[in-house]
């Protein structure tokens, strides 16, 4: 998936190559331009990664300050960062079984993307239940997904 952070990284790489390459060309000719471009690419790539790194660090700090109940709610509300939230819950030693309701709630959603990520979380946290629900299709109509989730929740396995 291509994100704003990816765009920043590639723009930084190109800008670094151009700026440092031109500076090297003016200072040392063709060899300086080639060397400058290579050095500028490396510098641009490194600088381009900084926004992502700093944002991720700030998000992890925010999550580490939240209690487990708030994180479980954020798991549903901010499903697009569920992997990072699950990492934080795992770091705290949270029992995966306590997340079952949140995962099933995501899989019953009206949103296709929320259902897709909910099913991915089911496969990660509860692989035996995911195998039982192998015919679950998050792209199916929401009502069909709700019926499948209700069926598995009502089974003795849960």
C-alpha cells in the first residue's frame, strides 16, 4: 500500500539526489555530480523515513499511556492501526481471549475494510476459529457476515 509516508520518502530521495548531485557537479564536475547524487539519495532516503519513524514513536507513546479497556475500544474504532494496538496489548501480556468480542464486532461491521481487518485479526489471534469460518467473505453483504459471525459465536467452540 502506498501512503503519504511513502510519497515523502520517495520525494526526499529524488530531491536529495538532485540537490546534492547538482552541488557535487558544480564543485567537482561529472564525478562529483554522480557521487553527490548517490550521497544525496542516501541522505534523502534517511531524511524521508524520519516523519514515519517520529509518527510511529508518538503513536506508540500514546498507546502505552492508555489503559487496556481504552485500547480494546480503539481496536474497534481505529481498526486501521489494529496491528500496533495488538502489539501494545501483547506487550502488556493481555490475554488474547479477552479480545474475542472486539474481533467479532469488527467482523459484523457495515464497513468492508473493517470486516477485512477483523477477519485478519481473527486469523492472527484465533486461528482455529478462522479455520471453522474459512468460508467467511468480508466482501459479502454485511447481513451475511453478521449471520456467519453469529453462527460461530453460538457454537460450543466459543
